């Protein structure tokens, strides 16, 4: 009997500097998808177990992603830099492999970035500007492999 090969699907949230938030399902190795989505080599910042993938040189070549920058500052307090270009939000497993965010977290993030004005910290009271899937305690890591 031939071995069964299964392709994993990874659901991600894509937040461009301007324009609508997207949810995409990627099949197979995530690194090529990440590089295509951000337009080059990738780097990651992890906020409360949500990996925020960005273009590694986007600071110099891309416009500021105000929704992502403000959300990161809102989550962990003062941060020393802005974040640029399209951001891809995903999770990772205990081995550092990129995996889908839980469905409730995906919904919360889409709602957050779709409804909250930039900057998020100045949003109207009552808007869901902090995804319910987040928990307390900053956990910022800046090195991770995609797959």
C-alpha cells in the first residue's frame, strides 16, 4: 500500500497598510506564501502567541502599517519602532512551525482590524479593539522559522 501524503492547510489573517483585511488558507509549506504576501524576506514579532510576519526590509521600503503598529503598541505598551508593509498573522506550534490561529482568534482579529479606526488606541468606546483571544503578558520573540 502506498503511503498517504496529506497537505496541511494554514489559515492566516493578512493586514495590509491600507485596504481590507483578508483571511487566506495556504496549503503546504508556509514560507513561500509568507514571502509572497509580504513581498520579500520575512521577519516575525510574536505578541501573545500571535506571530506577526512582516517584510524583513519593509522598514526601509514599505509604508507604515498603522493598524498593526498601533495594535502592537496597544498590546504591549510603548514600542520603539513602527511596523511597515503588509502583515500576516498566524500561530506556531511547540516546534516553531507556522500553523493556523484558532477560529475564534481569527474572527476576533478580522473584527478588530475591520472595525477599529487607526490608531486603534483612540477607538470609540464599545468597539472590539482588543481581540478576546488575547491574554495578558507580553511575549515578544523575534526569531522563528516558518517551516
